[in-house]
């Protein structure tokens, strides 16, 4: 469950005070656009997907020797998985959706950092 909370906490910071306005502008969203939608469903599904990512990283990190399961080593593997799987998919989809590079870089860097932190957090459970 701890790994599933990481994207929520980092997302609150990333898409809030750090890059919220730039992300919003990159999509042409107003403040009202950001608040619209079924937020319980959006956050609920996001949490379930985060749990899937955390579960995968937990199992991936678990294949290493116990002395290799440090936060830094596991975070490296999380970032590596993001850079070689999630980020290429995100970039490809974003280009077809005609998203601009500001949006792509904000999202790609968020997921790289998030998967690194999830990987690091998973190291504490072995």
C-alpha cells in the first residue's frame, strides 16, 4: 500500500506547486477544467494503477540479493523501468494526441521520479 501512496503524494506536489500551472497551460486547461470530472473515480483508479506499479516493482526489486536491496539501488531500478517502458509509451501516446513537449517532459519526468521512489520504498519491505 505504501508504494501506491507515492504517486498520490508526489503528484500533489508535482502537479500542484512545482509544475501545476505549466502543466495546466500545456493542456490549455483552466482552473475549472482541472477541477471538473468525477474526482473519486479519477483518484480511485489512479490509486489502483499505482498499486499495480508498486506490486510489479516490489517483485522486480525482490529478485536481487538482500544486500543489494538498498533504497538507492532499488530506486535506480524503478527509474530504469520507467525510462525503458513507461516513458517511451507515454511519449508515443502524447505525440499522437498532439501534446506539446512541455507537457510530455512534465509527465515523463514525474513518472521517472515516481517509479524511482516507488522502487526505493519497495526495498524496505524485504
